C-alpha cells in the first residue's frame, strides 16, 4: 500500500500495522462464519437484513473513499486556493512534494482560529491538503513544512484507502446492530408461532455477535490509526530533516487547542481522524482508557519519537 516516494519506511511500524490488519481479517472471517452458521436455518427475511447491511456498508465505504476530499472540505468550510492567492503556502507544498517526489495535491484553506491541518483523498492524484488560517498565523515556515510533510505522508502511504478498508467490517457490524434492533423492536411485539419466535432469537443473536465484532473492530481501527500517525510523524521528520520543527509545531498546536472554547472544538470533532492534532485531546487527559479510544497517540509519545529521531540524525552528521 506504500506509494513510490522518498518518504522513509519504518519496518517496526509497518509490522505492527500489518499485524493489526491481519487481526481485523481474522475477525472478519470469524464474523462471516458465525453469520453463516446463524443464517443456515433461518428464513429469507433475516438473511435479507444481512445482505442489505453488506450492500449498504459497501456503498458507504466506497462513497467515503471516492468522496472523502469533498466531504472533508465541506465539513471544514474550506476553499481551494491558487498559488496567486496563497503563494507562501503553495511554496511550502511545492518544496515538500519535490522532496518526496510525489504529485502536488490541491491546496485549500479553512477559516477559523483553530490551528490544524489535514490531507485526504484516495490516492495522490485525487488528494487535497487543507490548513486552517489559525495554523498559518501561528507557525513559522519550518514548522509549517513539518506539518505539511506529516500530512502528505498520509497521502503517499494511501492512509485513506487503508483506513477505509479497515473500517469496512465495523461499518457492516454497526449496520447489523441497527437493523437487528429495529427488526426486533418493530417485528417482535406480536409473535405467536414458533417461526416468529425463532426469527426473533436469530435477530438477537445477530445483534449480539455484531456488537462484539463492532467493539473489537473499533479498538483495532483506533490502534491502526495511532500507528499511522506515528508513521506519518516519523516519515515527515525524516523527509525534512527537522524533527525539532515538527515537535515545536505539535506543542504549539496542542497548547493553542487547550485554550480554545470547548464549543468551538466540538464543532471540529467530525474531522478528528483527519486532523494533525485532534480537537479536545488536550483536555481529555491521556489516561490508558482514553488512549484506547483515541485516533492519535498521546502528545508525549509523539514528542519522544521525534526526540529520538533528532538524536539519531545528530549522530549521523
């Protein structure tokens, strides 16, 4: 899934991400096997629920993959800008793309004081990079280069496609939970014969299995997301050769987010998975439980990795 760019690979993180995807695959196989077993003696109505969930889930996954750029830009209220409208920003993007030997994405700016950035798109030919006005006001050129190198690493490594594939199982499980619940709620009140009772039990069984699968998939997807953020930090720092600038940007952005009103941060939460630093992360506290549900690693872990890279680069000079 890695594009041919100059972004440095990380075998350790790659191995962990591969293991996570393998576990998701095992869960998917087990889920299918259990559904086949449950549906082996069921009438067509319950089987139709499963088929509908698979078809709808596939449609949602494909839609999010092909339209993630448009959805994200619309959610952020961002506008695409030309080199004439934002020459400094385009200059930084041009430099990072030249360093990485990758196509230049579309460039957009989102209004507002929240300092952040994201890049999305199913591949480098359909990618868009978005930075906020608040980010551009607060970062110097080296820090901005670090953030953009981080974000374009997501594009180079096709992270949107990887996360969409990883999320497919959770989407199906989530839909089955809803369909089974409403099927039981609206179809179970007047059952009298054994067939209806069996159908109700089967819907409950499907819902129970789907809840377990959704919970496991959710945790594995969040774990994969955290790995990919660490990989993007590392790749971006090595590409620019300035891990300290990326660390400085992380601290500035996280510190500023902690001072922004909670109401404004909640409005930005739909883009958390895409953001350089997620909204509200600085206020939630990095407890072990909170980390399990987080899309990003703790700030301390990201800074520690960058400090280690900085030390390694210093030893090589």
